[in-house]
C-alpha cells in the first residue's frame, strides 16, 4: 500500500546511510589495499626519490650549502663509515 510519504517520513536517511557506507568501503579498499589510481603512484614516486637519499648524499648537500664546517663534515663522514 503506497501512501506517498516515503521521503517525508524520514525514510530518506536510509539511502544516505547506504551511500556513506559504500563510499567508506571504496575508500578503505582502494586507499589501504594498494589498489590506487595511476596518478597516485606518480605522485608518490616523486616524493620517494627525495626520501631515498643516502645519509652520505644528505651530508654532502649540507656541506655544500654551508650548514656544517669541514671539521664537522669529516667527523660525521667518519661516523657514517
């Protein structure tokens, strides 16, 4: 028996809840299981190269920028070896 009060009686909340559950599932599945869109890998790989520097490369950059002195450079290099 259809009375026409489906949307006015608060029944609109169930489709909304279902939409939220579906979106949450999609986020958890694609965001955490490693199945990501192609643009995600390009963005992530760009930042990995910066973080994959060796300690010696970082040390050389700091010395080149003048952040550390020659004595500090030699001592840290000796400690790293």
